[in-house]
C-alpha cells in the first residue's frame, strides 16, 4: 500500500509565536496544538541530549505544519537556498494565487519570483515561489497535484511538437 | 478558506534514479511524471544563472515528492541535523511502522533511533528515518488529527484555548 505523505512538514523557527501567527494569517491555518515546551524522555534521542524545544501544530484543509523553536541547542535558522539545501520547499494548493500572495505579503512573507503560469501558457494555472518571514520557501499553486502533473505533461507535449516543426 | 498544504515536498538528491527507486520500494510511491531535463530563462530565474536540473514527480496515497537533481550547480547534499536545518523533515502515515521501517532499510534507508510510542505510552508508533541522501522523514502509525488528540491528551499545555 502506498503511504500517505500528508501528515506534516516540520519547520524550524526562531520565534514560534510569530511563525504560528504567520501560518494562521497567510494560509488560514488552524492552531491544533499551541506552542508547548518539551524536553527529556525521547526528545534527547530525537534532537540530542539536553534538547529543549517548543513545538506547535498548524492544521490546514489538508496537511499540517509542525513548528519547532529550539531553546537548546540554539542555532540560527538558515535562509533557504534552493540550490544548496536538502529539503528545498513544500507546495500548497490555493484557489487564487494572487489573492493568497496578497495575504502572505500582508502577514510578513514575500514572493521570490513574479507569479507565473505553467509553461507560460495564457490559460494555464498560476504559481509562485514565496518565503515566510524566516526564509522558508513554499510554492503557491492554483491546482491540485494531479492537475499539476497533467499541466507538466501538456507542456512537454507542446515542447516536443515545437521541436518537430 | 484554509489552504491545502499537501501538494508536494521538494527534495534535492544526488542521483534521481536511485531516489525514485528508494521511494517506490520503501513507501510505495508511483512515478507520475518521469525525469525531464530543464534549463533556460525560467529555470535560471528560479535557481540562478547557469542552472540545469532534472526533475520528476513521485505520487503517494496522499501528497507527492518533487525530486530535483542539479546538474549545475553541483553542491553536496548537506547533513540534515534537525536542530540546524530550516525545513527539518516531512511526515508519513503508514499502517504499520515496523513493517514499513523494514522496507525502508531494505531499500537503503535507515532509522535514526528505535521505534517509539507517541507521548511515551500511547498505541501510536513513530520513528525518524533517513533516505539514502540523508533526508529525514518520520513514519507514524496514526494520522495527523489522531496524533493531535494523543498530544493534547498527554499535555495540558497543548490544549488550544480560544
């Protein structure tokens, strides 16, 4: 059986209260569990001896974000670099990309690129890469995963046709 | 309206074919868009001048992975120290954590610590794993709403007050 990869994505943050506010305002997430300090028990095994971490869960219409603010050990949250990071970004489906982007910007995030349409086609759905206030990258798309795969395959077929001409 | 945070998770990998095989064998993923080479103005706008990438999509019962292999620039995949990275891990709901872990290990992945009970003593099981590139993913035997119920039941601090 195929696994479900929609349990959550975990983000490390320098300020869990600010991050909780951002994700609830920008993408209308719901606080499922508020920030709570955790340590001891298996947290030493998860994150190393002496780890102390505040954790919250933000739920969405599908999927969730788990936010971690480490009190110990402390390390700056690196700004994402798409060509250097291991985990690059995560994708979010919204009904209207410019409207969602306006909320992201109002909440303190920003776009990394102009809003584009898949394959540059006039009728194709829109998407844009964004950053939260700490530089985590997420992609807004007005299509589901299956619709995105169809759009990619359409784009490739058109490219092939153009090459043959 | 709340957004859907289940479109995909993007991973940078050193060997696209090895990564596809791993996620097919370990988690039952299905290749839905085969690897294609991308370069040119749009890719350079997203990833910087001279970027050349191969990208594919692997779909699951829910959500998907977008796997990227950069031909340029070539940068090693950094270690995924959970207390040092920005995006830490992604989490996966499975029927049986030990059985799935056995598949993960057979496919070339590993557990970062022994399988545990969520909250220390609940029936929910979880473990952090690594894929062959070191990307961290969590296997859980309960879905997200059930995980939240377990956390709230065991932690008075985790109750949401309106």
